[in-house]
C-alpha cells in the first residue's frame, strides 16, 4: 500500500511541472519568481494542513532535542533541484535533464539506505535491489528516448546546446542535483521524527525554500514584485499544492520505505503519469500517443520498482 502511495505521489509531479511552466508565462517568464510563488503556496498549504491535523503549526521539538546542522538542508536541496533543472534544460536537453538527476537520486538513495546516512534507518542494499534500480533506470531511458525520437525542433530540445568539457560538467551537475534531491528526502524524513510530524518537517523545508527563493528573486527580477500575473488557467496554481503533498509525503514515506525505494517509486510514478498526460494532451502538454515501445518501458519501470521494494 505504501508503495502505491509513493507511486501516486510521484504521478502528481507532471501536473506540478505543467502548472509551474504555465505560471512562469504569467509572471513574465521569470522562473525564479514562478518557483517562489509555487513554494509560497506550498508553504501556506502545509501550514493550514498542519494546523488542522496537528492542532499547532509550530514544530514540536522535544525538550533537550538538538537538531543536527544538516536538518536544514532539505529546503536548500529543494531549491537547488528547481533551479538546477532550469539551468540544465537548455544545456542538456529534455532527456538528460530528466535522466541524470534520476541517476543521482537512485545511487544516493541506495547509499543512504546502506550506511544509514542523515538519520535514515539502515536497509541492506542487496544485489537484487541494485539490479531492480538498474532496471528502473533502463526503463526510464527507454521511455524518454522513445518519446523524443522526432526530428527538427523536438530533437534539438532533447539534446541541448552544451558540448565538450562544458557538456560533461553540466552532466555532473545533473547527477549532483539528483544526489541533493535524495538527501532532501532523507533529511525531511529524519526531521519529521524530531519536529513532531512529517507535516512540521514539510513546513520547515518549504520555509527555508521560500526564504532562499525570495532572496534569489530580489536579486534577479525585483521589478516582478510590482506586477500582477497575467490571467491563465486555474490549474496553473496547482504547483504549490502538489509541492506540499510531495514534500510531506517524502518526509512520511522515507523512514518507512527507505530513501532509495521512496525516490525510485516517486520517479516511476512521475514518468508513468507524464506519459499518460502526453497521450491525452492534458494540462497543456503536446499530445503524443503512447507507443508500444514506451508502454514496454513503463512495464519495465514498474517491475524494477517491485524488485527494489520486495527483494
């Protein structure tokens, strides 16, 4: 059941991506501003949910509890993931921008489980689990490559414009962005155990993110604070809601499933749901029929997730 919940939460991410992309157009095409709005909405949702479900929105640290310095890294890593993808996309293209962070997430997730890093419970990383992670990664590559096999503008968007040493440096950055995302999941899971609940952990994570993005927005695009967003579809505001669900779910599930299983299931759900949205042309996505190759890739991803969880 927990695995299905993780897959479902991951399945919401394409909606968040589409919403934030559309919101970006309504704020003058400033990605930092749209990310700030999304994080702010997510923080508001988290505060309301925590107040209703926990009775007190303030973190409930036990007397004498000292939080390690790295407990504040969750929000930092969340911002790095958002801004990192913005930086990587034009340099690496769509496929590598998705695949390389996933590689970093899977590898770091397995290491966190193996060594019990960031307060995570130690979980044996057996050869079958490693094989399952590799199967998931291969399935994701198959799905993405099949979806980006067109010519012209689509092919250019899939490849990016970096070359030579710059290309490899951006590829390394892509992997590190994924490493940071896995760290965020583990840190938030631990934070939830000492701050009162995963809801409180989500609040702390999102608060740090809002502060960092506010500083970035003031530096890069201060004039946007005096302008109202142009009208758009109502669903462009869903990014913050999904963000709150994602952060809180990660903090809840990672201590129960393990960091590796959680991030792999999130990614599997994201890829699968993204293919469904493309097939239907939903949330502004370009309609792209689901081919047999992509369907096989999705089945491979699902089998790999089961292997990571059950073996």
